[in-house]
């Protein structure tokens, strides 16, 4: 069969037929199915985030060489793959667009976004927090489409990322960005005065100077320092570091003194970030 290329919409029925044909004839060039990735694609299809231009390759007898995960997601979601570049008569899975997802930080950098890597990490952390993934202790691949949608909904995260980076030597930047964004960053435009306590929290965390012995910020700094090994590497799990930062922020919001900063992991619910404005009216 001669090589041919066309732009088509693949229905769930057609996707199922291709998968059946591929299995019947002994498979194409399939990798082991990645259930997490299929789940991400299903979410994108159901939410209308499918991006046109994806490439699917079939060989001369109709077996799929490239596009297994997308076809499976189409079948499971019941949503057609719109605007697919369908290559028929191929002999290899090589494709101009291999289906490998460009990192979101690369995508942001190409758009000229400042702090692209930090912003991408902040968006991913914020989405995981919003979806309760830290609380449930689950990890799931997040698509670029989902991150793009979140950035459009919460553009103020850019500012929170820029401010949070000032404490990078002490705190994971994405964790700080999300804490100050959820804790007060969302109200910056409506209530400019919340910038002061937010930025003061970051300043204290960054410098550590002049802090009271019972300051929650000092408590966090000491807890993180204590958890370093002989080579200066942190022994804290990222989830614990994020939870401890939230505990410190919440105490800061409520004006509470802290003798020792503790989060008991599985014995304690993942903390919820308190809103500065709601507690300091």
C-alpha cells in the first residue's frame, strides 16, 4: 500500500476497529499500555481539551504503529479524536510528531513567559492541591492542556511564583507559590493590602533574621535544616515539606506561636491552606 496522509476525525467505533485489527494481526509496535497516561487523555477528551494535529500511523494491513494510547482513550471516553493526521501504509512508527508530550515549561518558554520552569511547577502543584491529590496520597500525570486551562483561570499565580522564588534557598519554590497564592494571592487585585503579609512571610522565610523563638517561620526553617543529611540533602518527603509549609503559614495567619512544627503524615489529614483575608478582616 502506498503511503498516504489525510486529516480525519476518528470515531470511537473506528478507533476500536483499528485496535481490534492490530490485535488480530499480532500487534503493531505497541509499548505496554500506560493506564495513567490513558487516564490523562480521557480527561482531556471529556473536557474538550483535545489538540488537533496528533499523528497516528497505520501500516499497509491496518495495524497501528503509533497512537495506541490515543485510540484507547478515544474508545474509553466515547469522544472522537478530531483533526488527526492519519498516515496509512507506513512501515515504521517514525512520525513528524511522535506523540511525546513537550514539557509545559518548554511550552511556556516558547511563549515568552518569565520563570517558565517555576511557573509550570507551580501550576502542577496547584492543580494537585486543588484536586486533593496530596490529601489522597496519589500521583497522576497531568496534561499540558489541563495546566494551560488552569493558568487561564488563575493568571495571578505568575505573581505568586515571582514572589515565592525569593525564598528558594529554604523552600521549594512551587510550594511557596501555591501557599501564598491560595492563602492570599488570589485577592491581590481586589485587596492590595494582602500583599504586605504575604511578602513579609516570604521575606522572613528567606532571611530568618530577627525572628521570635516561637515564630512558625523559624520553626519551619529549623525543621527543614534538621532534616538534612551529612551531604546537606533533605531527607523530608516533598509531600511532608509542603504540608509543613502549610502548617507554618496557617500559624502565621492566625498569629499563633509554635514550639515545634509537626505534621504527622498518615495519622493526620493533609492541611488546608488558610486565607489571610478571611482570618484578618
